[in-house]
C-alpha cells in the first residue's frame, strides 16, 4: 500500500471557503495521472487553518471521491494527543486506508513523550499509522531510535521523513524494517536508493505524472531514468519552497490554470519577485502556463 507517489493534496479555496468542486476535479486529475495515493489535510492542505468541521468534511469528501481506486492517507495529526485521537478515529470511520500523524508541534515533547503520544493513539484506534517527522515545522525531531521503538507497534506501518537528511533514513533502516516515505521531493531519488519506497509529495500537485514516473523508475532500479527526472525538476523542487509551503505550490498551480491562488491567513500570496522566479522555473521545466499570466 505505501509505495509510490502520494500527493499531499492542496485544499482549494474560493472566496474563503473550501472549493469542493475543485477538490473533486483535482482528485480525478491525480488518479488519471497515475498518482499512487492521496493525502488530504496535511501541511500542504493547510490543516492548521481548517476548522474541525472543515477538516472532517475534506477528508470525507476525498475518500468518497477516490472510492477505493487508490489509497487515502488522511491527515490526523495534532499537538494535542486527545485531538489527534479524535481525528484518527474520524479517519477510520470515514474509511481512510491510513492516518498521517505528525509529531506534536510547538509543545516540543521529549522522545519519551513522542513514544507515549503514538502509543496513546494506537491504543485507541485500530488503523495503519504513518508517522510524520518534520522538525522544521514542529520544533522536535524524532530520533531514529524512537522510530525503531515505535515500529514495534503493529499498526505503525510507515514514517514520512522530512528531516532533509538521507542519513536519517539510513539510521532508521539500520535499526528496523519500517516503511519510509520521503517528505522532501528533492531527496526522493536518493532516499529510495537507500531504502525508502516512495514520497508524500508537494511537487505532485504540479507534476503528478512525472513524480509517479520518477518513483516507479527508482523503485524498479531504473536509476538513470529516475535521475533524469530528478534533475529535470530539481529547480522546481527547490522553488516550491522559496516561500512557506503551500504558498508556492498554490501559486504554481494557479499559473498552470489549475486553481485559484488563494491561501488562508496567516499565509499570504507570494511576492511578485518570487512569483517571477517560480514562473521562470515552470517554463524551464516545460510546464504549460495559463495564457492569463504569461
């Protein structure tokens, strides 16, 4: 199940509200393009600004639209263990294939606190859990030893690694056999080379077909093909983080005519200077731009 290119899908907004028609359109586009799975309500989906009702509704809508054609890993993380349990229960009730559970942010738990956090979730909800380690967002890094300890829990099946470190993946896989998914598009190719099986991708919102092709090639040992795609989109991988995610990816999708360029406060639309850089990168990658922004 946890192999391939999983898109960390954006949450489209129109006039401040979730645009469910556009969300349906994006899900269908991803499935047609070969994306291996959908991940709603993660960081890229602006989960911190979604109300509980919106979060629940977006997850339910994506699961219903997908209709078991590809796996859905529902975002279900929180810095409150009780809230994370509630979100994880909802993901299971809606029929998600797994729940993505970020390490608690802001309150900076110890490694023991991380272990007890995930133990509490898994003791309350029987659903596959993909842990999410992204210290640049949360302020706390899960140690490889902690990941290895938690991998002993049967329902903890994978970890999304976004430390920006291939060595971190090597350390984890030297200690246990947990499935690793890259959390950094720019490191997907080298991470698969050392044992990861895929990516939860921001870039797949823009280039779903080629992200799936890159991962498929790397997983098949066709590293020259994968490397060619890696370098073709290297600048895009970097420029999608020229400002805080998901500001650039929504801007890129708007430039390609895929959705409205709308984010929720405290995020703010991309600066004109950075937008010009991103536009040039899209053009250099051969990504077609909407006529209205050329």
